[in-house]
């Protein structure tokens, strides 16, 4: 309903304002402290500037994600639809995130049982964005020496990607809400990862714009599996 849409929109604006205010307040505080004399103490100044760099990066990510979400919403239909090779997309993401995974000693593996040579139609950039986001999350919320496994299968003209990890998992009561904008399973968990709280919401919008579905299963302390199904043939 229109009323529901209005509420979603106003909640989004107030949440976004709150999220943007946090790094801005930090930047203002540290700038003032430096100008008030902290700049004279070299070690303190370096420490403050490092925090300012981190906060400005966070601000940049937030603005980018907010604009991206707005763009996807206004632009419900995919702009480009091309034939995509599922294997090749996953290889691409693994390559892109290999350094991040190595830093935590995480193995990125493709399930041996995956069906080879599955192709489907979609917007390459957007589908890559979803897979990158989900595999990146699986690395971040994992323990060192863990794994992230991707399985690809096809059934009834749908392609399914399953991204599993053996990381910290998601509490049962949080599972239904993880795709909401700015929803955080816990404050410390998200701040530590530097996430914006919009990655899964953006992924859901993209998957649904492709007439697909996304959902998650998880056992706290044992790991998480995220599933995406997309139609193999997107009607033009």
C-alpha cells in the first residue's frame, strides 16, 4: 500500500541520516581536537588522522550504498540482459576476493558436486555485485582457517547459487530480518566489519529485479548458507 511505502521511505531517510551523522560527528570532533592543539603532539595527531581516514572511508561507502539503493529502486527493470556463465562469474569473484581471503587463511572453494556449464540471462555487473557482496560477507563473518563454498545447480529452469561458510552464524531470531536496510545483527559485529548495513538489502533488490529469490539458513556458531535462485531465461 501507499501508506506502507511512505513508512518504508521515511524510516529509510531517518536511518540513513542517523548512519551518516555518526562518521560526520567523529570527523568534526577529531578536526576540532587537532586544531585545538593535538596537532602539536605527533603521535596523537597521527592516531587522530588515522581515525579520520577510517571514518571518511565509512562515510564514502555509506553514500555510495545509499545512492546505489536509490538507483536500483527507480530502475526496476534491468538495463542490460546478457548470457552469463555461472562458473565464470564465481571464478571472477574468487579472484577478486582472493587477497581478502588469504589474509584470514580462508579457503574459497567451488563445490565439486556443482553442475558445470550453466548459463542464464541477467545484468552481469549487478549479478557480480550480489555474489561479491555475499562471498565477502562469508569471509568477514568467518573464523580464521575457515572456508567459503559455492555450489551451483539448475532445477526447473532456475539456477541456484548456494554460498556456505563455517563462520560465526546468525542467531535464529535475526534471520528473517537480515535483508532489511540498516538491520544489524549486533552493533559490535557490524562496526568491526566496517559494513554499511545496506549490502544485503541491495543484494535482495537486485535479485528480485531479476525475478529471483534470496534467503538464508544459519546455525549460530556453525555457519551460514545463503541461497539465490534466478530464472535461466529472463523474459525480455
